[in-house]
């Protein structure tokens, strides 16, 4: 698949088939996550892969009661291990590094014929408690992964001339 076709095929899946994700597909997705770049190659992250139905149900509650989270056969939490680190540009490093890795996850899931959805609506302390994540770490994102139960809707995106300028603002 051409890269832009892959990017165009990726969409937020909020309804999943009750079909497990094959181990080889999961391993390729996790390898894509492992290969993601990070500032100074620190790799300041851990990824918690959740397959257990009860843990997924508890995560759904911690994620603003979004039921489809429990429906997905996999939920993966991206956790930053250096939440106090600020890059020289003044931006926190963990959200950037973990977000890049999670986008690798989303695109590799699409390449494997799977759907995914980035979950940003969650209670930090509750997700940390459900997954046993220490206080010193910060959950950056939660992502569902599995086989989509419904077809995607057409994408609605702004045209380039609304989001891009050249040389100056």
C-alpha cells in the first residue's frame, strides 16, 4: 500500500468485531512502536497491552464511560516515563515522543487490516490505577485496536491552503 493510501485508510474505529488480533500482527505493530523516533533516542516510554476483558471494561469506565473501549480486543496505553522533561523549545517531551509512537501504532494497525482509535478522554489517576502504573509516570494516550465492525465514513479535512503557509506565517 502506498503511504498516502495508508494514511487515508486510517480512521477512528469505535465499533469492533469480537475477533482477537493475531499474535503476529500484534508483534509487527509493537515493533513499529519500538522503532518510533524519540528525542535524543531516550525512548522514555512503556506500552501496556491489555487483552483481558475485565481490565478493558474497567478501562472503559476510566475513559469517560466509552463502551467501545471494552469491545475492542486490544487496548494499548502509551505511558511517558519522563513527565518532567521539557525540550529546549519549551515543549514537554513525553507527549511528543509517545504521540509519535502511538501514531506509528495507528498506521501499522491500518497496514495490518486493523482499526484503531486514539482515546484522549480519560481520567489519568483512574487509568493509572487500573493498569498499575506508578505515580512517577504519566499516561499520554490510550488506543483501541481490533477489526472494525463498520466501514469508514469519508474524511472531512480542511484544504491545504487553510492549514499551510510558506516561508512566513
